[in-house]
C-alpha cells in the first residue's frame, strides 16, 4: 500500500509532541491523524492539534501588496502523540522522540482502525465515525459503562440525539433493558424507523406517564400509567412533591404517613388527604391544630393536580424486561415534581438491584438508566433526597448492575461528588468556561487540549473520553435509526402547512 507523505519532522520533537513542516501544496486539517516511524520501525500514531503558517522572509506590509517571498511560506502542523501498538496489541506511549527530517505520513483508514479495534468480550457498540474519516468506526465498550457516562453539551448541541443512538445500539445488540427519564418527550417515538416512519420489531417500547399528565400526540408505542404508590415513596420525596410547608405541618404529616404504613394496607395520596380531612373534622383536635390541618389540606388539594400517587404500586419488573425501552415521560409537570419522580425511580431501581442482582438476573438484569436534565436532580440546590438517591446510585450502582448516563447542558451545576463518579464522557459543543473547567477537573482523561476543542465542534460532533473508548476520539455521531422527537421545529415547513390548511378551509367554506 502506497503511503501519502505529508511532511517532515522539525527540530524540538519530544516523545509526546512534535511539529512537522507540511509538504508544499497540502493542507492538513485539525484532528487529522498522521504516522511517524521511530526506533526501528515502530509506527507511532499522532493527532494534529494545531496548524499554522510561517514565512521566514515575511515582514509587515500593506494588505494586498505582492511580495516575492510568498513563495517561501509553508505550513506547520503540531501533533500530540497517541502511541503505538506493542507486541501485545496494546497501546503504549513511546519513550523516544522522532528525529528531525523523519518522514510524516497520513495515517491510512486501515492503520487507524487497528488503533480503534474492539474486543467482542467487552460488547462493542458504535455511535459514530472518526472525524474526517467516515470509514473508521470508533467502538465504545458496553462493559466499561460500569464507570457510568456523562453526555454534556450546550442547548441544541445534540445530546439527546447521541444518547438515542447509544440506546438503539444497546437494545439492538443486547438483551439488557434501558430506562429513560424523559422530561421533554424526546424519546417517545423510538418505536418507529426514522426513514419510513414505520414501526419496528427490534425492541419493545413502553411509555409511562404519571396519571393525569398530558400525553404526547402521535405516539404509537404502548402507553401505561406510572402507578407509583405513596407507600413506595420515601417521606422526603413526597415532601418535595408537595412543595414548601411549615415544620409543624410536616411533622404532623409524617405522623399520619407512619400510621398508614403501619396499617399494612395499600394507600395512595387520596387516602392521605382523607386522613387529614378526618383530623380537621375530629372534635378532639384543638382549634390551633385544626387550623394547621386545614392549611395542610388546602396545600395537598392544590398539589393533587400534579401529584397522582395511587394505592396500587408500580410493578418494577415491567421496566426490566429483556430488550425493553421504558420511557418515563414527565413532560408537562412542574420541575419540582419531575425531580421528585426522577429521584423515586432511581431509588426504586437501585434498591431492587441491591436485593436481587446476582441472585435472580431476570428480576435485576444489568440495567442502563438515562437521565435527562440531570443537573436539576444532581445539583447542590436540589433536594437532599434527590441528591442522596442519585449519589448513592452512581457511587454503588455498578456493583449491582445499574449503569447511569447523565445528560445535561449544565455540568457546572452537578454536585462535585456525583461528577467525581463519572468515568466516561461524550462531550459535544460547550462554550461556557465554567462547564469546561468542571469537566476538565472531574476527568483525569480530559486534557486541556481537548477542552480547548469544545467550542469549535459542530453539531453532532463529540469528544469521547474514558475507559469505554480505546483512545480518546472526536467522532461524528451516526444517523439515528429511530425517530428523534426532540428536533428543532422547522418554521418554514410549519408555515407551509398552516397556509395549506387555511387554503383548504377557505375552499370548504365556499
């Protein structure tokens, strides 16, 4: 195979970085890959991290003025060494630098694919191709999602789209269940092919709505009520759902909740309201406490519009069936209620896996839990219960087969303790300096150079870093196979439809 010579190593090379003079007439883009030989034929792979131009004879002159020394100009590319494949087919860092004037070659697709090879034992999945190299697939290893995953990008950066590709890969290539906490309804159309809009049989999709919440129009997947009983909800989570109440009211409410739990009978929110009403009507209760219970009753009746906790509880095993995508759609609920539901789901799944994982794999199979708007549940400003539930799950969950993917446009708001337990990253375009700093400080693998690349990424381009990739890579997210419902509305297309509808009505009128 003939190799393309792209330049020659310049003086000042080190084992981990060097610059080379680019061959005349060639242009090398950022993030291109090159190969240089060292130490008797070892092929070292390097990534272009900076490009510039030099002209030793150039001087300041008016713009547009021709200058004969332009012919002496040349391009210089700086590269970061990724390593070479050793005798054990493992990536190793070189200990010596390439010599000046050593030929630099453009890495072929075949050479790159060897560096991005995959082990079937780790269950390779594919969510994109190497940037500038559409023929080079970058594997991510499902086995190493035990280190959890953070998908971060600014708004409209492609977070949900990338997460959807990963969900498709898990469900089509394994029998493991996937659960998504979906606060916007981005995933509710995943039972249909993107190209044909026809339903598929690759995996089963069920959408769970809390009772009384608005349904997304046009959904063709199976729909069920998210029946979480009050008995399944920790007192702290329920207080979050209610919102702010007084300390004495909270103490009285906790006492009633304990009475209901001790009865051993199923109970829901309606039963709790009825109990409070009984306290108000009880002649033995003094006037001051009646006033307190009356205020509590009014608050609970108001919360009842959003909080529907029936006596019948959730059968968690429904969410843990093989090749099943369970979408917990919380669209339309108040933020506090969404956050409380999220924390309750995390807690229920974690406790289930602690009880059954390793003993009954059908009751507690390896489970992948995707959480949208994770910064709301995992922030320092979130409720103590929500942060505690998520912190426990991300710290201990992998031991029991629970793997989390946190999706957020504000990683700076996520609790440092939670960020510290994220080992894998898929980061799309981020321009906020605070977000960049948080990611860099939380990840040992995320170099400052990669951080500097984030603002320049285009939509759908992502930096993959962590144990789940062979080496860090910038990829172009592959096309979704299923419908992505979170796309930005096409205003021109909507306007055409409105005009057509108005014209249709005008004709019908006449």
